[in-house]
C-alpha cells in the first residue's frame, strides 16, 4: 500500500486521534487498531469499539456522537495523524 496516497485528514485504521469529551472537556489520544492489537492502557482502541466506529471517516474539527453503554457522548476531533 502506498501510504502517500492515504487521506490522513480522515480517521482510518492506524490513525492517531486526539479527541475532546464535549461534556467535561477531557482530552484523550487513541490509536485505532485491529481487535487483535487493542490495548486500552496503551491508548490503542479496537476498530470495532463504539468510539472508533463513530470516529472512522470523520476529520479534524468534526463532532461525533458515541453510543456507549453509559449513554451517548459527544467528542470533538482535535487532531488526526498517522
């Protein structure tokens, strides 16, 4: 795969995403990885997790709503990198 042709402005698998919880302003940084590589303590979340599913395909500045077991949460994407 030619990484120079990957759109790094959108969240994809292996993207490093900095997000802000719109309710409490907490900022978090996650890397979106395949399920077999997920490790929450290391900041690696599974592509099939609710947060990753909401983030994928979105860009810096977007606000996404995550359906979590505790209810809905809104996050703003602060930065996307590879």
